[in-house]
């Protein structure tokens, strides 16, 4: 069983820990993308990456100085809501090994990352127009699908933007809030936090049987059988 998650725009490279870290599987293709982006003028970057103001200035500087930037393990560098739910500094040795073996982080720049792969600061989404006549989905399609082609069970805790990188059946986990009697809605912030809690639950219980996911009851969520099917597990509260 493999679990896929999205990266986050927010990143931190001050809590650096490169012990037992690795080079990303597709580092050369990531470097190729960086070289393409470095050819953009600031105006081109604003248009292609849909950035402006301070974020544009920071992103332009990061790509200009990419070779000089510090690295950090992906699982520590990303600091979005999903990653905040992980008990990274208190996992046991077995839990760290489970994390490294079963979890993949999808990335527009790196393709796919193992948790302990070293990354540099960057900003890039799948929808950004970087390659001439080719989307980033096309750019990564072969590599990503080769990684997962033999997997019998993929648990999707990623956003739709990133999970679309994989052309294979998955079990997608959804979290919904009851907004009125019998009516449920996915609320982004709550959903991201819940996906992180689910991942933490999987790691701590070292779950490799998808049926055991249904026992998840953190943060008052419970498995909603009537709203679920073989490809989508829905948890409500």
C-alpha cells in the first residue's frame, strides 16, 4: 500500500536536517525544469507562473540563485496543514521506516518525492505554464506512472491537482462537514488538516490494509458507508 500526498506552497528551511537524506529520483528532470524557468524574465515569470508582488520577487530570486540554496528533507521542508499534523519529532524508528517506505509526495518540480529526499525552496504548481507546448502533467506522465504501475493499492490523500498526475485506480479519501441536516460539504482548511491527521494515524498504526482505514475516528470524523464506494472513502462529522 502506498499513500500519496500533495506538497505545500509554504516551506521552511530553517529546521534543516539532512541526516539519512536522499537525492530525488528525478533530480535531473527537476534540474531541467529549473533551467527552463531561469530563462524567464521577471515579466515572463509573472505571466507563466501567475505571480505578482512580493511572491513574484521572492520566487524570481529563488530560481536565480537555485544552485546556492540550502536543502532540507521534503517531509520537514513542507509546512502546510497536512504536514503540521505529523508528529515528526516523536515517531519511533519503525514509524520513520514506514513513512519512508509507504508515503510519496507529488511535486510539480520534482515529480515524486520520498519523505527523506532533499529539496530546495521553490514555487511551482501543476497548472503553471513552464514547458512550450506541454503541460507539467505531460512532462511528468511517464516517470510518475512508472513509479506506481505495479502498485495494487494507492491511498489518495492528495488534492485533485496533484492526484491527476497518476493514471491508475486509487482509493481517494474525502472529509466532509455536515452544514445542515443530511447535507455535507468539503471545506478546504478542515479537509487538509484531516488528511494530515489520517496520514499520522496510518503511520502510527503502520496500516497496510485499506479496510483498517475505516476505523479512523480522529477529530470526531467517522467513516460514512452510505456516502462511500470502492474508490472513495468518505468521512463525515
